[in-house]
């Protein structure tokens, strides 16, 4: 295995370590912050793998989550409903621009699902999105680009989301968090 491939996999496992526990966070702020940090490191991972459609999609995911954190913190310029659609449209455009084959569409589709579910600011919707849409799309892409950490991270993330869904539903502990900004 080449040094660049080994380096890419090590960087990916660092990103994975940041992403694994995010769905266990009860606070949507912490969930989003851990997703943001892990995805930022995954950007470098995909660059090292030469997986540019995944890399570009993650750049937009990080931007979307950063904007969402500003929205949650009450920044007036981040309150508009249009941000989710701007990031979704940009993701589709990036998918078109980085088109290589059918597999290059997977990060685009998974990323649009990620953006739209995260912007609901509903932990249950975010976890369901991960389990049903985001995770499967990224797993298929990661198999194609041979991102071992990406495959494992998405698999664990899906399991984590499922465990959290079951745990919070069964115990009735997940209460909707109050928005700090105006409702849409």
C-alpha cells in the first residue's frame, strides 16, 4: 500500500473518531459541532484519496452545518429559510461539476439528504435521515473509493443513530429543544 493511501486512511480514521459519537449527543448543538469537525477532517481524507466528488460535497456539508450553527446561535443573517436550498442547489451543481461516473452522484444525493434533514433541527429527523438516506449513500461511495474509515464511520454512525432513536423513544427522554432564533 502506498504512503499516500496509508496517510489517507489514517486521516480518515481521525475523522471517523470525531464523527462516531455525534448521534449520541442529546444537544443538537453538540451533534452538529461534532459532525462539522469530523466532516472537515474527512475533506482532507477524500483529497488524499483523489475522491473529489466526495471532497466537494463535504465542503458544502461543512459550510451548511456552520451556517446552521450560526442560525441556532441566533445570528440574524443566518435565519433565512433559503440557506438549506442554497446549499442543496450548490451540492447538486458540485455533483454535476465533479461527474466522473454514476458513483460520483452518491455523495451529492446523500449530502442533499444530510443538509435537508439537519436543517429541520429535529434530532429524530436527523437520526432517521442518517439511518435511511445519508449513511447508505456514503457507504456505497466509500466502497467505490476504498475509504475504509468512511465505510466504518458510516456503518457505526447508522448504528449509533438507530441506538439513539430507540433509546430516546423508549425512555421518552428526547424533548424538542427550544430554538434560539425565529421559527420558519
